C-alpha cells in the first residue's frame, strides 16, 4: 500500500481519509453487540396453549362438489362412482343455479395423470369457473372412491342354492 504525504505539490489531497469512519463503525458495532443480548431476552412471545386438532369430517357437504379420480382410473362425484360423461352432466346440472361455480378435483396418488387432466378439462367444460385441487394424501387416506358411511351399501347378491 502506498501513502501520499502531500508534499511537493501545491494541490490538495484528493483521497478521503477513511480511518475515522472505520473507527466510528467499530465503536458502533461494539455498542450494538453489547446492547442486543439484553434486548432479545426481554422480547418474549406469548404462544397459545396446545390445542387438539379436529379431524376433518369424511362427509362432503351436498353443496360442495368434489370430483375424484380413483386408483384404477374411474371417476367419482362426491363419492358416487359414475362414467365421465355422466359426471360432466351432473356437474353442469348442479352448477346451474349457483353464484360461485367452484369444483374441487381430487386424485388418488396412484391415479393415471392423464385421467386427472381429462377430468379437470371435462369439469371446466361443464361450467366450473374455478377448479380447486385437493391436497395430496397417502393412498390409505384417499376416501373419494369409497362409499360414504351415510350412503346405504348395496347388499351382495344371494348365492344360488346348491
């Protein structure tokens, strides 16, 4: 590093002396380091007491539409398995009188991707203005293609005598 003493020429020195600036910054740094720990220990957060999370009900409200793609590629509307064309017609019928036309789309984690996209396209064509995507679940937690507990299960056919 070179240093100019300013001797010999009549002109003023055109370099800024940064030594006092560095001294001031170091003093400020030390002051802030000393002040900060007591300040942080005085800041305490009041957190709410632990609350139990409520389980989400398995039932979907009647006015809420949830279209789902099952693992095998079949589609369901509010847990009622039906063909895709019938589902599109049912969505259009249920959305007819609504102000907000929202349909949620759910897909089994193992469902074919093209079937989910096809379902989204058909629901959109049926009159849905907004599509909501359901959160990803573990395969064991996917309930959209299982009959709801409120729906009566069909009795298995009687075995022929013999």
